[in-house]
C-alpha cells in the first residue's frame, strides 16, 4: 500500500492512513460529478435528444476553431447549458472548498464561506452595481471590491495586537455582515423597480451564466481554491490547537490570514455573478468528513468534487421545477440535512 | 537553583520576565533543565507555570531575559530547528475527532522545514514512517493506529497525544499538566511512559499539579508569584516550609520507601 | 351631496350638470363593499379627501373627474400632471404612514400588497384596497372606484370609451396577415408575462403571439434556454445591446433583425399600469408590432 502510490503524492509530505475505501469512493464522487455534467447538459426546459446533445457539443467545440455559427439546439447546449453547468461546478467547488477551509481554520463546524462578511459585502457590491445600472461586467468587480473591503473591516475589528482570535473574528463578521445587509436592504428599497432582480441575486441564480462569466470567475476560483488546497497539511496541523501547531512550526496567524484572503477571493468570485447560494459550503465538507475522514488533503479536493456535482444537480432541479432558483433548492434541501447532521453528531 | 547539568546540554531560562497579556506572570526566573532528566514545574494556580513553559518553547516573547537551548539563545535558532528540538504537549490537546490515530501522530513530524511554515516541500520518507512507527510503539498505541480519535478513551487519547509529541524526535518535551483529567492509573501510566523516554535521553519538563506525582521527578522547580521559590531534587524542594510559603497550606512530608508523600495537615 | 353656501353661479351649474349626469345611479351612503383584501368596508359619506397609494388608482380617479378629491399620492403616481403636485406618501414598501394620517384623509386606496391597511385602519382611517390585476379587472375596478367616489356615470363612460378605443385597434390587428411571436421581459432575472396577465392580453391584442404559454402562469420566471428555443421575432423590454450580450442570444432572429428593443420611454410605464391609459399603451404596442397597419 505504501510504495508506488506514495511516490506520486510525494509533495503532500505524509501518508494519510488510507482505508482501502478511499479510492473507490473518490471514483464514485468523480462519477457523480460526471453524471451531473451529463444530465445538466442533457436535460432542461427544452427537450433535446441525447444524440443531438452530443452532436451539439461536437459542433460547439468545432465552432471554436472554424468560427462557424451555431444554430437552434446547438446554441442552447453549447452556449447556455454547458457554461451554466461549468459555472455550477466552479461555484459549487469554490464554496465547498472555502467552507471546508473555514471550518478547519476556525475549528468551528458551523463556519461557512460567507463568514466574516464576505457574502454581505459581495451582495452589497452587486446590489450597488445593479441598482446603479452599471454594465454587467462591473458587477463582479464591485462585488469583489466590497467583499474584500468588508473582510478588511472584519479583520481590523477582530484584531488583538498581532493576533486574530477565532471568536472575535466570527463575532466581528456577524456585526459587519448585519450592517452590510441593512445597507443592501436600504438600496433595494430605493430602487424598487429593480428589487426583484436584486432579490433574485441574493437568493442565488445561475440564470445567464455564459462562457464569458465562466472565464471571469475561473481565475478567482482557481487562485483561491489552489492556495487553500496547498495549505491542507498546515490546516491539518492546526487541528491540534493553536499553541501545538505553533510549536510544530506552523505560523498560525499567517495561516489564518492567508486562508481568509484566499477563501474571500474564491467566494467573492463565486458570489459575483451567481449570488448567494446557501448551505452548499456548510454541508458538503460535513458530508465528505463523514464519509472520508477529516484530513484536509482528502477533505478539500473531495469537497470540490461533491460540491460541484451537488450544485449542478440543484440547478437542474431549479430550472426544471417551480422552485425556480438554485439558491432556493439548496436552502430547502440543505436546511433539513444540516439538522439531521447536527442530531447525528450529538449521537457520536 | 544553580544549573546542575552542563550548559551545552540544557534548556535554560536566564532572568526571564514574561507577561501574560499585561500581567507580569513570570518575573526573573532562572532555571536549567537537562536532557535525560525528568523535571517538573510546580506551584499554586497563577504562579506562572504555563507562561514559563510557553516562553521556554519560544511561543511567548519575553519582556527581558532570555532562553538558551544548548547554550545558544532561542531566538537565534531557526523555526525548523527549534520546532524539531522542542516538542509541546498542551494542557488539552485538540485531537481532531474524525481523524485516524496514525494520521494524528504523523502530524507530529512537524512543519518546521516547510516553505513559510505552510507548504510541505520535503517528500515523506521511510524515516518519517519509522519515526511514527516508533512513537506508536513506545506509547503502545500501534494496535489502534487505524481507529478514529473519537473512538478512544481518555487515557488512550492522552497516549496518542504523547505519541504525536514524540514523533518529531525532539530533544526536549514540554508538557502542560499532562495528567489533568486522568484517573490515577492513567496518570501513573503517562509518568511511566515519560520515564522511559527520559531514560532514552529525552529532556522532560512537565507542569504538574499533583505534588505526589511531582515527587517522582528528578528535579523540581517551585514557582510562587512568578518567581522561583525553590529548585532542586524533590527532597530539597518539597519541604513543609516551601509548601507553606507557596501554597499557604501546612503539610507533612513523609518518606515511604524511597518516595516522598505529601500529606496536608488540615 | 354637500353644497357650498357661497356658491358662484358657475359652480352651481357644474354641480347641477354632475347631478344630472349621475341621475342614473347616484351612490347612496353609507356604502358597504368587500375590497381586494377581502375586508368588509363601510363608507359613511362620499369621500372628500382621498389618498391613493396606487398609480393606476390615481389615474382612474382623475379620469372620472375625482382628481380634486386627491390630497396625496404614492411616489410613483405621475399622471396626470395634476397629481405630481400632490404630497408624496412613499412607496409600496416604504409608505409614510404619518404623512398619510397627517393629510386627514377620509379614504385611503391601497394595493393588495404591502402592509399599510392594518395600521391605517387602527388609526381610524377608512382604507379600501382597489387593486386591478387582470385585463377585465381594469374595467371592473374602474366601476368600483366610480361607485366609491360617487362618479358612477363617469366611470361607465370611461369604460365604454376604453373598450371602444381598444376595439378600434383590435379590428386592425385581428386581421393582420402574419402575427409575429414576441417575448416581453418584465425584469432581467428574467421574468416575463403569461397570456392571461393584463399585459399578456394587451400583447395578444396588439397582434403578437406571446411565446409564454398560459400554463407557466401570469408572471413566470423563465429559463433562458426556453426563450432561445422559442426564438421570438420580437424581444421587448430588453435593449438590443444587453440582449445580444446574453449567452447564446446573439444568433436569435429578433436580435439579427433589429427587433430587440427596450420599450420607448413612457410606453414602458403605461404598458405595465392597469389604468385608463391602457388603450393608449395598446395602440403604441400595436404600432411597434404591426407598423404596416398604421401607415
């Protein structure tokens, strides 16, 4: 067991005592993600036969090189469904990885990617852009700027000398979050004719995610999640406690700061176009921890797979049912699941 | 109070002043802890024991004075060197519940040589495995290395925590009340494991509450209000006069075989 | 009817004319009716100081000659010119209750939505929800308003006039050779309109075929791929640039043929307002969809 497989993950620097179940289950998650992509692309409010979907994918891919114009169903599959599915994977993966990292770095199982005012900051930024009728391209920029700003405010409120104690961070995040939410509500009330659009945004919607949006979000997701995945081993060490981690050579405050910034970048990117999608970032890491163990080197990448798959399925349900918005679906399904999880944890 | 072991082989505090928050918790402590010695730090609550321990580890910045490890000031040691030489077992070590025992122990190999202390750059080697195996063996935790921490009893957890601390093959192990919350049997067990390590050359510095357990140490440091009240072999430190001065309690110190027994008189 | 003692000749004549006109059905007070919130409300006398919290109600009141009874309107009432000079009483979600009470109204007309009815009623003010939503309700609620303010004859005249104006347009569009398909966007979430909503009815009467089936409801949220698949000849309510920038939309017929447009300023308001200017909205919409019929 510890030989060839070990070499390939040399840089992860320590063996996780893998049960022989990890690989088959990882494979299962990959299958789940793959099936989500297949169904997400194949199904929708317009019925398109499977062979036509395949043909559309082929012609869509070809059109990138030939410049040929797509028509009818090809447009739906290649320019609407596929980017929407890819966006779902990106957003689901980002939120889940950030959730896992936040839960780890604050050693708080209730932490989610929207902690520290990231979500309310992004929402305010996006609302501002929508109410002021700025061009679509400026929505994510505005969301990002305000998200990072609110994180900066949260961090400075929580600061205690050179340290950021987790409890103070979370409390400061709650305070900043509610102030920003109030500001967002005030803005919504001012621009009443756009209220519904803003409301749709704050509920989370993958509606008009095109390739351009996907390409805009991709760098944020890649950068944020990439950094978090690299920090997995340090996060594992942090689980022993701040002092112990420091005695083992982990610069805990630096780690906390980097995780917060990286997660904010990935989350703000995910929130920018799509809005606030609840519960995915909270629940997915718990599901993975339950099934695969708590090591962040397993938890974070597998959360990305599961989160991506679940969000695509939730969106599929949203656009083919009267639930209408993916944020509503995740919250409706996520809430009860989370309660079940809480009960279960108590029993252990 | 004078260092009984040679300078080059010890962890030394020189006129150390450390604040806990704004409170001067350690006020001018000088002491020397040797390798291959079981040292215990005792004293009433608030005497500055834990603060001293953290300062010895380099986790607290002293206001003045300093710590020397093997004759070199601690701050001149690089983070990797320091974290390898000194291991710490916190009062309540947070063992992640859903992690397997072997994975927890492997964490003890440390992050010292990672880039920025965050990014592992060195491949995991057979030496690392051997160190983990050895730590598991020496604490008798090998047989449940595949189990999750959540499934362990309190005593077993503490042994896993000990294995984690030993996995880094430190020269000194500093423990903050390692026997807290443990039944007498488990407490004695921990002391026994530590004894074995000391015999193997490890320097142990343990903050202990139970004076009868502390009496089993080789060398004691009695703190009172951040200052050293007495230091030396148990027989010299555990006197009724010292204990009355520090704890404010009248005690009798009895000899039972080669062991000291502390009996409160009230 | 109350009469001013110092009445000038002009005023007496006017009053006389009104009295004659409403001879057919002068409202008798106290008047009891069930409003759109399902509440039973009694009016003791003909209201003289009215606050309207719905732009369409403000318009209707003015169109039936009760404009001078208005003492306050909501922020969005902007027609006719007269009402813009009245004190503003806030919007649906942020009504200024104190300002409303301060006007000492004897009647406040409110929407079904929002929550001011209860607090105003507790303040001892008569509140009636008159909230036209469907096409037919635009007419029936006009008659209700006529009854409430004792302008029944005028209300009947208004309804007859509106029906006549609408019929004039419909005669043209009904016989149009080709009826283009159309998608109307209420807001960019996107929400659209079903054929049974009053806007949907107007769209159909303007000679367009709404791509939204009745089964989707009156104001459905639409999946973008559905719109692309339907490929309507008109995209209304989205400007061409925004529409073309949406994923997969640039190849749609309406966009290529320049028939994706935001509604002209003014039309966007009256098209979405279930009030007396509905025939005007219909005429303008019909001109957009069938320019050939109005040469």
